[in-house]
C-alpha cells in the first residue's frame, strides 16, 4: 500500500491515483480539495492577466503553493 501526504494540508492519501486523488504542481503533491482551493484562489488573478504567459502562470502556482504550505492550508 502506498501513501502520499498533501504538502499543503498534510492529509494522508492512501492508494493515490495521479490526476484523480492527488496532483503534482511545481514539485508539490496536492490533494484534490487543496487543488480546488488553489484553482479558486488564482482564478480572478488569471482572468485579469492579458496576454497569458505560461512562465507567469507557473510562477503564480509555485508562489501560491509555497505560501499555502507555510500556512498549512489554501
């Protein structure tokens, strides 16, 4: 049995399935609920960004995850 812990909320995920029960963002393992919170958190920022650039998006995701992991939640 394999177990992974979410880097944000520290919740244990038993029998993880990549892309279904946990996700990788910027070298962080993130559970499904934290992924949803992260997407909601950055949605308004992304809508205001024009033109879109993947480098900027990757930096935004990475910075948001680091801040969330330090706080222990999204």
